[in-house]
C-alpha cells in the first residue's frame, strides 16, 4: 500500500452547507476509499491556509489520481492537493539509485 496526504480547502458553498447540516466527513471518505481498496488513516481540520488534510492508504497511484479527480469534479473544493508520502525506510534505496545516476546526469548545455 502507498500512503498519501490530501490537503484541501472547501469552497465557501461547502462550508455553508457543512455549517447548516454537519456530517461525518470520515464516513464519506471511507466509502470512496472502499471502492479503491484503500483505507483512511485519519482526517484533520486545520487553522491554516488549508482547511484540512487526510492521510490515506491506497494500493497504487492510479487510485490516488481517481480519488483526486472525483473530489475535484464535485465542486466542493477551492483547492485540493494529493502528495505521495515516502517512509524513511524507503529513502536509503532511493538514494542508492540516485548515487548510481549522479555520474550519468549532464546539466543543460554540457
């Protein structure tokens, strides 16, 4: 499973609806994730430039793309960003591959 962070800002109309009729957003997210064979680690709301973030587990990046596209197409969000998270134990292998490529890279104009 791959882990993703989804940062979001609701549209003003979404906030108005949410205030008038609060609902469990975790349940709504979990329903979508079940269709993708994914799970919700947690959902947080924030006092920042973002209204909140969710941490998700999905089998693949295609699932993350599908989820992001479905959420964006709803019109409920002003902004939405999905980021794949890389666990610290995966970094050494990635850096080893990078080390092997360093001598191969040619900057522009060289």
